[in-house]
């Protein structure tokens, strides 16, 4: 299962924003751990890490890995 770590989330609204952004990129079954920043997801076709970085950045968070 692909995974990215997102820095800067501090509430459930942040989780929702990140989840919706990931879904817009085509991610499915997005599971966000608010405490660790771990974002797990499945994908039908590979999603570009650069696209993820850019989209997450745009909503005010940072992909750290
Ligand atoms: Mo509330 Mo989460 O401002 O960023 S949406 S902490």
C-alpha cells in the first residue's frame, strides 16, 4: 500500500482536506493518521509523487516523505 507522510495536520478538518485532495488525484481508500501524519491509500494507476507534493502544498501542508 503506497504511503506518504504529511506534515502540518492538526485537526479532523485537515484530515478531510488531505483526504479529498488525495481522492482528486485518484487515490482510493485514503487513511490518514492525524498523530503521525501517515497517509495510506490505494491506487488504480500510479499517482506521481510530484503531483501529490504539489497538491498537498497547495492546500497548506507539506509532504515530508
Ligand atoms: Mo483547523 Mo486543521 O484551522 O488545519 S483545519 S487545525
